């Protein structure tokens, strides 16, 4: 399927690994021009090189910025060209008992997970409306619909992303701009893969058993009963960034393996 992205320019935050990297790679295979991002220039340069090798496309560059640092985000915005597609993927998570989460940690999570996307969207959204075409996607999580008790602060930020995307979508009425949220479920990113491997080693069980136990005890409502692959999430993100998905706007698009049981 041709997603008609050859003439589009996309920026993907937090894209030197995991879902962000897979999304950048998928955009490149569709012929888009892609700008990636990571916290350090070293990680960005490494990812740019790998993406060029893996896709054969030279239409990729990168800009380093730490989304916990407002000054760095402002510098990033100054360096970015006009965008057709903005993917707000940068984010952090950390399991922690609710009573131990400090005010500073609450503000830190909100700053990185929510304000990072808001700052970028605030700059590019009016430009997209002016040219009457654009795509903004916030990468939320199934945790935004079912708040995980082991990291409530994370879940709250993911709910906020869904709310922001829906509110912004209301401002696009009658235009060619869409704003949506994508809700991945547990995904086998590099970090999760290492976590599984570590548990396998420490408990002297296979990695398959670790994954099976996670879905029996941690996410029993999952219908696929496995971790999603980063490429599967990327496929969803890139499709809904394309001109082919023009009728989807203001949506919370699930890619969480059926964990969320509500029908709407």
C-alpha cells in the first residue's frame, strides 16, 4: 500500500530506539523525509547512521534535545524546518508506589511526557492550519485508559495526552489537519527486552515463561497475550499520519493488544 508520504516531512521525538526508532524507519521506507531526536548528539548520530543503512534512504537527519530541559526544547524548535507530521513520542516511565512519588517527580513526569508534545504542537499546529494540512500524533498508552497502580503518575500523563489531542482536534474542524493519540500496549522495545532477559536469568526460567507470566498476572485482559513488536506500533502510527487516514480525527487509536475492554 502506498501511503502517499513521499513529499512529507516528519519529526519523531524520542526516536533513537524503541517505538520512535521503528516509526522513523517506517516513514523512511515510505519515502518521507524524517528528523529524529534523542537526548545526546552521539545517540542521534548513531541512529541516523543505522537508519540510512537499514532503509537505504538518505532522507534522515537528527537533532539532540533533552525534553526535560525547556531551553533545549526551544533550541530544537528553532532548528526544525516546517513540518507536515509531528509525532510526540518522547516519554519516561518508572514503577513507584503512589505514596513515594514526590511533587518534584510528578512535575518532572508531566514536563517530559505532556509538555514536550504541547510545546512542539503549540509551534507547528498554527502553521499546519494555515497551509490546511498536517498530522499531529501523541503517543499515549493503554495506561492512559487503565491507570496502572504501580505507576499512577505515568498513567496520569498518558491520560493528559489523550485529552490534549482531543481538545486540539476540536480546533481543526473543516480543515485538512488531524490530531490523534495512539495507545500502544506493552511493547518489546530494547529496554523491555533487556528487562525480560534479566528476569529470565535471575529466576532461572526461560524468556518465554517470563513473558507468559507477565500477561497472566500483570495484563490478563490482553487478547494477544504477548508483547507487541515496535514495528507493529510503528505501522499504526505511520498509517494514521498519512493522507489515507484523513477521516480519523480526535481519536484514541488503540494498538494495545485488546487490553482495554470497553467497546468505545
